[in-house]
C-alpha cells in the first residue's frame, strides 16, 4: 500500500487558502495555518479630498445676464471708454430718435448700472459723477464724460452700455479683420474703391470685415483703406471706410491729405430697427484719435455728433 505523505493535506490547504484570498500571505503557527492579510490589499482606498467650490478651478464660470428691455422699448446709451465713459451714441425713447454726446447723458444718472466690455472680460459697475476723459472734447469747462469705479481703479475696457441689456444689440467686429488674417479683396474690388476715393496708386487695405448690417441675412463687406502721401509720410493721401452692398460700394467716411486712419470696431443697432450703425475709431499718425458712430444710408453714412477727443 503506498504511503501517503503527511504534507499532502497541508499543501492542499495552502493552495486553497491562496486561491480564496488573493494577495494574502500564509503563516504556519504551531501546526496550524493562519492567513495573514496584506495591509495594503485589505485597506480600502481613501476617499478623494472634498473639493472647495470657492476655488478658481471649481468655481462655475457664468456670463453676465443681459436680460432686460432694449431699444426701441427703452432708452440706451453707448460709451467709448478712455479713462471715463464718453457718450458716443444713444437712443432716446421719449423722443423716438437717435442722439449723441450730451443728449445721451440724459439717459443715465449716478448709481445706474453699467455694463463694461473688453476683449477678455466683462463687468457690471455703477455710474459715478461727471469726469473728464483722458481726451475730453474741448479740454476745459464741465466734463462731458462719466466716472465709474472699475475704470477709476485702472481697469481698461473697449466700450460700455447702459442698460446692460443693450449689449445684446452690439456686434463686436473681430480683431482678425484688421490683422494678417483678414479676408482679401479682389483686384476689381480694390480698383472700385480707388475709383470712389478718386486716387491713383496702390491702396493699403487696413481692414476687411464681413457682417450683416441690415438684417436681411446677406452679409455686407466693410473695408478700411489708406494711402500714404508720397510727399509727406506723416499724412495720408486718402483714408476711408467703405461698405459693399449687393456689389455696389458706398462711402461711409473719407478724408484726404489728413493724418487719420480708421477702424470699424462694432456694429450697433441703436434704435432696434435691425439696421446697424457703425462704431468707428480713428487714429492719427501723430498719436491722437477718437470715436464716432455712423448711421448708414442708401448712399453712404452720416456721423452722429462730433468725433470724441477733438479729432
């Protein structure tokens, strides 16, 4: 009769224990087999640390609520920002018409909420006391602009509106339109603009923007051009803004033998008729500049009020 080894049952017991408890370690004590559990295997993973909803990584990013009445149901004002809020254009609900400059100051009062916007940020603040802008028109007398705490503290913005809901009727023209990424003009289009401007020689195309300005679903082409005066590099033979509608070009603004070049910054529906006005910024070769809003007409454009900053 074959002799059975006493180690066989123990070997089987060890195998079963090892199979039943993966990761466990066995230990023989006084002829008995004990299973020693690996602390690492037995300890459940610790709970993830609780996240603080107040930290920048966890805080939800929410845009400012721009709900509220807009023209023509309510008055509204558009400000350029240059050390203060400069009223450039507005809609006067009581008179059912568009206004500019000092007339726009009637739309708001100290303590009213104002929405401020830059390329990278937006902010709500309260309108303060009258304050002269960095380039106040006239340079003397009572200021015709308004203070706001955020700007007084050094923050910079491109524009501001009151009420905040009016921001819904503003389309900011992208910076790409005046960069190397701007759309190109055909030789025929450039020649057509040169013909309207009544100049010869090469034009520098500064800006090309595509935007539906009259709400008909068909985009218009907005172009800013300039030509350096060959006799005076500090002056321009011609500079202007032109809009193409249905293949025809019209002149919004043009100057000759001047120092100003133009950039269209936004399309604004001032009175809620779905036809947009143009906010144009001017820059001088001497370093100055200003802002003005233009109403588009069938044959061109009409500026509201005067250029800011005495341009």
